[in-house]
């Protein structure tokens, strides 16, 4: 646990991050690190990505001020960064387009991806279709049943969906299976990981592709309000949308960064996915971070009403931001999230993803704590169309 | 100070043969059953034993070892059971533990090595510990004279092979192919190329694993490697057997057949 803080070459964030992978993957991770670093400094790559974001993603995404919702959040000004309006309905597209371009640059023709609820799988399949890449998506068998609509979407986009029957048959096992595929086919295949976890360079690279959220939002907030927000809030599963909006504010010491984890049925129940709030430091899927684990270091199953937050790990940079006190992490229960889900739908005409609803529930808490002078910036990371079935079941609406 | 594993390779090199290394996860098929199976492997002719610490997320393992690990975990196998198995088997043959990194980190690096020593284990194979993350591991294993066995792959560059070889003791684990554990119809031709490349940077023993399952394959590998590691083939026999007794007999027979192929002449 004594990794140097500044050894970015190994992708460390304090004692977190790094690479815990089979040696077979090192060459590919080095190749990817180099491709990413080269692309960062290559105006042609940056232009290609920016053009895609303008003409395909629909960037910049707008800011909506939620005035009626704000009445339930202590009267604070509530600014919503509308990543839900991106093509494919969430922030996930920012990362997949970046990585798909890198895949082509590395001369690889096949991408593999893991998915839980299916949002990242759909985004990856979309990017693959756009760029003419073969795409295989690993998805836990349980999740393929719960999210059959997204399975169909991926198939319509030309991807192959492989149900994973090992282990708990959920997201964590889909990642294991994707890594096994990658170890075997690494010469021809890029693993398009969907969050800021995994071995270096993924946490850094995926963050860099999502930073655009915070870069745009910081500017938009200054234009609209004339000052920086008091707090920036986002939901945290693996933590990609949160790090994307947090990162450009890290040097702004007066801006609080607040991540909202999935508290499930409450931390004390043990049925949650709040990895920082309720987990311990450990190694999972190639990186050291907080992990939900037992005394033997075996990964525990996570629980959340939100499939996208239902993961027993979290990005290593969040672990570090937590430990140094730069960001705060709170757990939001299923019930709190569903209340905020319903409230935003009825007060603003925006149905958020259930993941995002955790951030909105956090905004209600923080707004009430800070009062009406506060300005809160919330990453509205995804839209809720995919969650209609879950929400209908929760609220007892017959389908 | 040398470990029993170090001594084994001195002996097999003198005898101009390779060492046969058998793998089984602790607690599979049951806690007592695993000790019986491993004992049969040694009686059949395995020169050393690799005991797997079953882990919930084994990304280096194919379906056969995954299923065995899952079965073991469901019965509650943890560090206590792993070290009890080490204790029983190290009395018969040089024994190492194969484990993903998180169980070691969770148990405590120093405590893990203390337990290893107390129970007679020679060291550990760590398939997901990269040399960049291993400074504490190297420091503590040095203090306790415990073997640290790193895994290399066909994709490992010459420059890294040198670094990994320097960091390794006991033997260097050469993964014969790009992939996960399991039985294969043939041993990849890449295995010999990799071993040749390792020989150019070190004279430490090299053992080949991944996809070695038949006596013919083992004999072929024994011609150029110091050690031949067989795991999935043993486990498959146990999974296919109707009773534990039948499984143990088949395991012993396979070990006898594999051991005959270890001589180079």
C-alpha cells in the first residue's frame, strides 16, 4: 500500500489504481496507454472526436435549471447538466466514441464490452456500428433477462450478446468473462471498458473522455450564474459520470464534490452497492480501490434497484478523492432515489435514469442543508426510458 | 536459505528430468477430499504441488477451474482451509499456493507469509500481481525466504522477461499460450519459443502451464522445461467421476502416466 502519489505512469492515485492483471495483458495495456497519450496531444484526433460529438452525440449538452424541483431542495438553484439528451441517452457515448477511435488507430477490428443494465453495451454497439467494428457484449444471464429490451437493441445494432452463466451471473461476472476473452484475443481485440475502473490506463483514459461534461458545465455555470457552483453532485457506481463532471472542478477548492452511491435497502442491511461508504480497500478487476468483500477477500454481491450502480467496486480515483477529503460520498437508498425519480418527472417533465435519481436525491439533501443561496450542479447522467418497467413495478403501475 | 521447491529443481536437473507439478484448488471436491486427491497425486508421481486459493473472480481461469473454485467457495473454503491443506501436503512434497492477489492483501501480506512458513509451504504463484505492484511482496518474501513465482506470457517483451525473471524465485511460470487455464488438444508451439526466450535472460528453473493435459503433451514439454504444470486435466477427471474413490484412482493413474514422461531420454 505504499505506491507513490505521483507515479502517473503506473496509473496510481495515492495507494489506489495500478495494474493487477495477468502478464498476458501488459503489452496491450502499454499499447493502449501509448495510443491514449498520443491521441491526447494530437490535434487531428481531438478534432475528429469533437466533430463526432457535435454532429453525432449532440454536444454540447445543455443546462436546464430545475426551478420547481428546487422547491423540494431547500430553494437552492438546481442546474441539471443534460447528458440524458446525448445520442443513446446517457453520458456513456462520450467514452465509447473516444475508445472506438483509439481502437481504429491501434489497427484492431473487434471490440468487446461488458454491460450490466445494457446502457454501456448499447453505447458500445452503437460506436461499433458507426465505425464498422465487430462487437461482442458480455452480459450476466440474470441481466439479459431483466433487460431484454436492451439485449434486443444491441442485436439490432449488429452486436453479438453473450449471456454469462458463471458466478453470480451479473455485471462483475460479465467483466471477468470479457477479461478472459481479452487475454485470449488481445492481438485483434480492444476491450472497451465502460467505467473508470480496471487496470491502468482505463481509469485515467475513461475519465479523460468524460471530462468534457465538467469542462462544458463549468463554463455554462459561469455564464448562467456568474460564479462557480457551491457543490457538484453525481451518482457513483463505477464512477464514470461523476469523475467526468468532478475532474475540471478539483482545483476549485470551494466547490464541494459529492458522489451519491447506491445504498440499496440501507447500509446496515448489507444489501447495497455503496462501495466507498460500506466497503474496504482491496483489489478487484485489475485495480486497487474500495471493494465490497468478505474477510477472505472474496467479492460480495452488491444490491441496488439501479442496475447501472449495482457493482461491488468503484473507480480508484474516487477512492483517493475520498481518502484525501476532496470529495464526499453518501449513500442514497432505493426508496430515496425512487422518490426523487418521481419528483423530477412530475415537477420538471424529465424522467431520469434511476442511477441519476440517486444524485437528485442527494441534491435534495444538500439543498436543504445549504439553503436558498446555494447553487448546485447535478449531472443528469441518463434518461429513464430504460427504467419504465422497473419504475412501474415499484410504483404499482400496471403495464 | 533454500526452500523445498528450490531443492527439488536442483535434484531434477541432476537427474536430467523435468518436475511434475500438480494443481488443485483447496477444498475441492471437499476439504478432506482435496487432501486425499493431492496425496494421490504425490503417490502417483507429482514432484511438487500447487494448491489453489479459490477466489470469486478468477480471470485467468477457464471453465473447469472456475467450476471447481465455485464449488469449493460454496463450502466456505478460506485461508484457514488453504493452510491446513498446505500443512498436510507439504509433509509429502514441496508445496506452493496459487492465489490471486486480493486474498493475500486482505489476509495481510506478512501474516500470509508467516502462515505459509508455519505450515511448511515454499511460496506462492501470483497470476495477477504485476512486478510494478510487487514491492511489498518482494520485500516480505525476501525476509522469510519464501518463493515468489511470477507468471509470464508469450506477449511479454524481452525487457520485461528480464525484470520478471530477476524478481522470481523457485521457478518462473511460463503460460504456454495467450488464454486461460484449461485442457487443449495440443500444447501451443509458442511454449517452447517462450521458454527459449526466458533461458536467454536467466538460468532459474522454468515451468510451463496452461493447456498441458495428456502424458504425450507433458513429455513434449518436459524436453525443454524444468517443470510441467497440470491442473484442469486432474480436475476434469474428478468432475466426471461418479464417486470420490473413482476420481482419486483416476487422478493417481494420470499422475503415474504423466510422471513417466518427465525423463528426457
